[in-house]
């Protein structure tokens, strides 16, 4: 969620050939997602992102929002948290950005409960937004995204998991997923398989895919392995936009629970209804 909207919420609450073949392929029936229910999303603590926790077994889902940012983190300027991930062996990663726009930070909790911070200095031309983090199923790579209209997703070695990372060194941008279709305002992505990403877009215009606020699928030709790949983008459906209030909705983070096959996406309601009827929607494959 953009920081300006976070402030508004707080104020309201307080007051090559293989690739070519892939790019030509349409979405399959297995990629159809049907709404299966919803839960209220708290505007302070569940308004940015969410993740299912596989390890340890039986752990509750985790959420992020402006109210989940520790004061020790926000006091150093990291005032926006994005969509987290906890899909690899008990590691949990939260993406942060700050107004200075010179770096991004990934806050990592190891399986033993200890926290560490990995900072990435922005490269020339890189947007300062740090909307989400999602870990590949093998744990070695972490995908993140920028804001605005983009034709790529950024890939980093997974901080704390990949042996080539250290809290005392810059976290490097390793390579990119080049997209065959532009996307806009990606709020979150999560791996549903080693070669498929599901992404929530906050696109307010609808000119790219013919619908606003789409659920997107990015199909990869191979598992990520350290070099640029091209991803085929498909718009699967519009995310639910229902509220007692009229105005601008904001889609937020996304989570795919591979144990149950459940997909969840946060949608924040407009106006005062941000408090009353913002939802985490659940979807199942059909």
C-alpha cells in the first residue's frame, strides 16, 4: 500500500523457442480461481500483506500493516512494509521501503526466532518501492517488485537462506524476470509452483488487460536458476470490489497456501469502510 494511503488509514482509524511457445499459450482451466469466502481485514495490522506459515506446523498465518512495523524499524525511516513471505523452512521475510528512496530493506526472521536486516542499495533506474517479497520453492531466490507500469520483476538471492548473502553486505539484484506484457502497480506475488507466480495488481486504469485490479498469473519457462528469464503474463480475473462505500478500492498482498491450495488476497475498501468491510478474499481452483 502506498504510504499516503497508510497515513489516511491511520487517521481514519484513530479518528527463446520454449519461451516463445510459452508466451503464446493461453491460461488453462486449472488457472481459473473461484471466490470461496472472505474474512475482515484489520486496517492497521492486516492491510498490507499476508502469508501462510508452513514451518513450524500449525503456525498461524502472518499479516503486515502499518501497525505491525516495530518502532525500532520505523524510527530509522523504514515506514512502509509490504507483502511478506514465509514459504521456506521457517524463514519469514518482510519487505520495507523509506521516503529517502535510496535503498530497500528486507527484514528476515530465522527459524530460531532471531531477526536480521538485509539492505539493497538502489541501482540506476530502479524504483524505490518494495511492494512484496516471495521466495522460490527451493529457497535460493527471492522475487520482489516495483511500483508503476513495469516490464520486469526483480530477483535477489534469498537473504538469510542463500549462502551468498550477509546482513553486513549489500543485497545484490541478481537478475530479472522479464515480462512479455506490461503490468501496473503489483502489490504482491506468490509462487504456486516453481514455474508459476500469482500476483495481485492495484491497476486503477484497466487499459493493460481490459479490467481494473486484476489477478495475474506469470508463467516461467523454467525454474529460476540465476539468469534472466521471460515470464508470460495472463490476467485471470478481476479481484472482488465490494463495499458499503463507493470510491477507490486498493488491492494488497497475496498468498498461496500450497498445503491447502487456497489463494488469498487482501482488498481494502474505500473511505470510512476501510475500517468496516475491508476483506481478505479466499479463492479455490475450479
